[in-house]
């Protein structure tokens, strides 16, 4: 079994929600600490304005200048909100600044108010993107990104983009392109039509170098990843060339009661919700408890096929949670590899 890669989401929304506990400067400092502790990656979230946060590419650029080894990725960047050509230049610049350490992990965004916040659809209105066609837009964006990064000087014409013959600069360090991942969470969509599910999973198999999801049980992850792998084989792709990834939201504490209380306060503030119990919300799929609880949940996902795990801590104390997980959870996980 391939070694599992562990990363930390350094949580660019917490400086907006808890500025007295965690600042923009602290975000970059935590990224440095994550690298020093031996983690494999540093990740940041993304939004336009529905859930205010430090902008993702600017933040990763700052982190690139203070780190030298860790992968830098988004979990996940809402690609349809970006101008595709401008994004190609911006991300290639980040890849240059980091020495080729980036993973543009993208998504269509939205997903309802539970995940996107009450203003989730307004982001697309302001960006001038048809919300109901954001999946089609992103499909074409990924094709155009690969075109811009590998076929300089050739025009591109699609349904949403008409780009003249041009050569963007700089190009990414990683050739032919950085690994492009897609995030989606079909298991969270109520009454999802089978044809829509198939389209979501085939998108990954056709266009992506990796797949990330969140808030899935081990059985759900195993089943969805199995379908993606099957679709990849149909296309002549080796599923082993795709990375199956998961972002886990968790809180580590001395008891489940303490962890769940901290997580409940965080989640309600983060998403503008009014849950009365974290266990009875959709977030109850992830672990909020003792180190043993967290390790057990992670091991289940690894057995289900996860090979890249990003940790997002549901707490105002981001630094303390990273230190505690590193001391009390990570050794047990590394020893079992």
C-alpha cells in the first residue's frame, strides 16, 4: 500500500472569524510549522465573498516564500469564479515561486447554503457565471488550462471561451502541467439523480489527476472511488495515476464532549448555521473526540482507499490543534503504515 500523505488546511477563514486568536501572519507561520513537523502538504480553502477568508492564491504565494518542501494546494478553489486565462498566469506564477510544489484542486462551488453559506449563489451572479452551468464551465476551463500550459500560440474555441493565438507566461515549473484535482461531494446531495452522480464521477475520471471529497463515511468513499476508478479504466486511464484524497474536519480533545462543544461553536460561526448538536449534523461523519477516536476514523478511511488526507481543525486554536494532533495522533498513524 502506498504511503499516505498528510497535510494541514491552515484555515484562511479563521482570521476573519477569530482575529483575536489567529491572524493572517499566524496563517503563514503555521504553514512553516507544519513543514517543520514533517507534514507533506499545506492547503487553503477558497471563496469569493460568501464565506470571507484570505484569498487563496495570495496566501499560498506568501507561504511559498516561507517553505521549501511541502506541497501547496487548494481545498478547493472555485474555478468558475475565475477568469481562466488570468488564473493560468496566476497559478503558473505560484508554481514558479514554489519551485513546482503546487496542486490546483478545483471545484464547481455552491452545494447549497449548508456548505456554501447563504450567499453561495450570489458569488456566481457577481462573477457573471451562470450558476446552473458552472459544471460545464469548469469542464471547459480545465481543458483550456491544459491547452494554455502545453500548446502556446494556438487558439482555443469552446462554448464559453474564445481565446486567440497567444502564449501565456510564465509557464508552470511542473510539466506538462501541475496535477489538477477535482473536489466534489455527491454523498451530501439529497435525492441526487443517478445521471448527475455519474456525470460528477466521470468528470474526475476524464479530466483530473486526483479526487478529493469530504464528509463521507468510509463505505461511501470506497464506493465512490471504486466508480471513479472504473470510469477511468473505461477511458484507458490507469486509476493508479489518480490520487484519492479526503479533507477531514476534526477536533482533538480530552473527551468527546469537549471536542464536540468546540466543533459545534466553530461550525455554526463558520457556516452561519444554528446546529444544536454536531453529532446530529452532517458534520457528525467526521471525528470530534479523543486522539483514539480520531486515529480510528482516519484508519477506516485509509482502509477505504484514501492516500492523501488533509486535516482541517474545527477550533479557534489552530496552532494548538496541529501540535496536539502531531503529538497524540500522527505517531500511531505512521507506525501502522
